[in-house]
């Protein structure tokens, strides 16, 4: 799509945490008609100070979106990036329904394997473009956003896309290009989503269960073995669901644990539990345990970690 035409489009971001804040900062820096949905003190801070993004990858950015509103006051949009926690998705979909038309494109940038399908099943209108992002980002107490590391990579696509859906993917790609957001159109978006999900089933779950950094996990042979077992157990679920995951993908995930992550790296699940916040425990751990029961697959380490995490979060 012509970049001049893109400047006329209405683009919204719902969920201004780490990921949503990064997306919002990049989009609002480059496009004039960006709306951010926020509440309370976060909304007040955005109105008074703009969206402040401290990015290792893109530098210091302060962006002033056209509108900052509660989600209920959001106007009809051409594109909506949904960047909320999984446990909030159903409520958020109901809240944005009035802003979604048959022509709206919705892009969930979230954890888990199925946010796109869940949105489709709730809204029954618009086009949902599936996505995932590799990023380390979080919101600070002053409502600024920090993005760490020299990467922030988004993947987009729709499984078995028809012509109109393929056009929507192309349009989202154009928007991301114009905002300077690194991305790729994945030929197999389901595989890409599951590759990240399997990684997170170990990364988030092990760091949170033991409240250890990656370096501390790597230094303990028993915890290292459990980390690798978590990867393998999630892999077995993917195979049972006929996802196109291959052994080489699993080798890459395990190699990242041993060689790529900083010693002081932590996870979002770990940080949320440590802070006493509602956490995506069901997304990263409960889902695997339930799917294992469904398919008759043994996942002893995943089950052990789930019990530890339920106790930590008071769900037992």
C-alpha cells in the first residue's frame, strides 16, 4: 500500500504494557492517526508526557499519539493491535467490538497459541492477522516502556489465507515497514507461533517456578535437564496437534538456552508472580498439562512445574 494512503488510516493499540508500549511508540512516531487505549494513571501519564520508549534497538523515543482514550470511547478503526495478557482477551474483545467493522484488521501481538482464533470466535467480523513477537520489553513504574536488546522481531500471517486475507497481511506488513518495526511474513504462521510457544513453555515456566535467572538455571545441572524436558514435552504436544515442528527447531530452542540468553535474563511470568500480579500461568503451563491429558501424553516435568506455580500464585 502507498505510504501516503497509510497516513490516512486509523491505527489503535490496546494494551500499553511492554509489547504494546513498544508497538505504540513506533507506530505513533510515524503515523498521525494513532489511538492508544488506556485507563487511570497510565492514561493520565500518556496524555501529559506522551509515550516514552527507552529502546536499546531504536533509541529514545517520545511519541504523542493523536488520541488517548478508554477502550470504550475508541472510534471505529482500520487496524487494531491487541497487546493484552491472555486472561484479559475475552473482556477486551467485548470492549472493542464497537470499534471493529467488517473492514477492520485486528492483529493480536500476544503470548499463547490461539489468541487469533479466540478473537475470530468472539467478534465474527473484521480480519484477524496472527502474529508473534520476539522482544524483551516491560513497563516501568513511571509508565515509560523499556525495550532491551538489539532485537524486536515480529512475525505475521494467516494459516491457509484466501486472497482477501493475504491482502490484509500485506497491508499490515506495509504499516510495520512504515513504522520501522522489524517483521517477516511467515509462510507457516502456525509453526512460527508454536516455535515461540515451546520456547516460552520452558523459559517462562522454569524461571518463574524457581525464581531464577537464566544464568542460575544454567549453573544447575538438574534445572538444566528440567528446562530441556519442558521443551521436549511441549514439542510432543505440538506433534500431537499436527503442527509442522521439526527436531531442528527444538535443537535451536535448546541451544538458545545454553548460548544466547544473558545470565541475568528473567521472564515476564517470573516478574509478574514476583510482583504479586495476575500472571499468564494458564497460558504457559496449564494449557500444556490439559492438552497432555487430552492426547494421553506424559508430561511429568510440566505437571511438576504447574503445581509449583499454582502454589506460588495461590491457586492450589
